[in-house]
C-alpha cells in the first residue's frame, strides 16, 4: 500500500499516542531509564497531540492507518515517531523529506531537531550535525542542525 504524508486530524490522536507509547516502551526504553519513559508516556497523550496541533503543524504517515508522525514548528522538528512494526521501511525518511521541503519553501536556511539518543544516528545519516547536548526532564537529547537548500519555488 502507498504511504501518504498528510496533515494530522484530531481523530488521528488516539492512534498517534499509541504509536508514541509503543516507540517509547519498545524502542527508546533501550536508551533511557524507566522514569524518563514513564514521564514521556504521561506527556504524549492523545489529548496533548490535539492541543499541540493548535501551535505546530503535525503530519501523519498514512498507510491505511497511522504508521508515523512528525511535527514542524518553523524550522524545528518535533515528535518524530514511526510505528515499531513499520520501522526501517523509509517512513522516517519520507516524513523528514516533507517537513524539510516545507521549511525550505518558507525560506529557512537550517532545520533543527532535538534528537533522542535512539534517533541520533538517524539524523546524522540525513546530514544533520551536532550543535550541543541538552539534558531535560525528558533525558539527554542532541540538538542537531542541517543546512537546507533554497527552495526552487
Ligand atoms: C528514528 C525513527 C524515526 C526512524 O524511522 P524509520 O522509518 O525506521 O527510518 P527509515 O527507514 O526512514 O530510515 C532512513 C535511514 O536512516 C537509517 N536509520 C534509521 N534509524 C536509524 C538508527 N536508529 N540508527 C542508525 N540509522 C538509522 C536507516 O538505515 C536508513 O538508512 P538509508 O538511508 O541508508 O537507507 C524510528 O526508528 C523511531 O520512531 N524511533 C523511536 C522514536 C524516536 O526516537 N523518535 C525520535 C525522537 S527525536
């Protein structure tokens, strides 16, 4: 089935929250202590995604159901999660291509992301470079940055 990248709708929120919960429990838990995973699970509820959608653009990878999500606030990437059952099939790449193209079209020169330990190498592979490490209630993350090509538009 074809994977479409489309804007989030509020009725996606339960599926999005479930994918995030599974990523945190099954994937990120290899890199973060259980207290951090619990805190992040408490943060990323379905209701929180509906709230967040008022202030940032949230996108869905849809393959007859939600298989991934990413959010964009200007040139900043947030909340990038791919269903663990669908990992390694290029869905993360499609989501990032989408938000990077939108940021370039808006005239941004760089894209920035707060990468989890788990996703750090995914971003480095896409040409992002480390800016600094940051420690928060959500644990260690890496601020990473990549130049964007000017849009042809
Ligand atoms: C990180 C994540 C978004 C990647 O999504 P994905 O759909 O599996 O990634 P893709 O299949 O599009 O992979 C794109 C490329 O990155 C590479 N890659 C993906 N995850 C990687 C990882 N953890 N380490 C190294 N390389 C990775 C792939 O091998 C692929 O390489 P290629 O270009 O040579 O083919 C996904 O694994 C995920 O949701 N992880 C858990 C949640 C998380 O940490 N999210 C990020 C919060 S900042």
